[in-house]
């Protein structure tokens, strides 16, 4: 099974589905002063927002990583997990822009 085939990246990614998480994360950052306590308190929102963005930008690759890398398994499953991770990395790289 190959995960190298993917749609060409869109010019922009619609992150509308992540807006609620974004607002919750910014609210968390606004309420809690910078430092270890903010990091601890906002960690779950930061992770959820990041996973949402990755899922919106690269839905097929993200789903493949989630399903193939969720637990240990045979050598074949581990190889498929690695292939899925590489495909996800390539997809995310295709969305990056130079500053």
C-alpha cells in the first residue's frame, strides 16, 4: 500500500473547522500568564488545535498515520506507519511558505 499519492496542495487551507479550538487556545493564553503554568494549562488545547490544523491541511495522510501508527504490530504495519508518516511530512512541507 503506497501513501505517496496525494492531491496537489490548495493555495490556502480552510481552517474554519478549527476556529473554536483557536479561540479557546487564545483565550487560555490571555487568561494565564506566560510560563510553565500556561504551558501546562493550555497544553491540551494546543495539541488539539495542532491536530485539527494537520487534519484540515492533509486529511488523508493524517488519517493514515492515525490508523496505522495507533498501536504496535507486525513489521508490515510498522513499515506502513513509517510510510504514512513520511507522506504526512511531505504533505505538510508542501503547505509551508518561505518568509
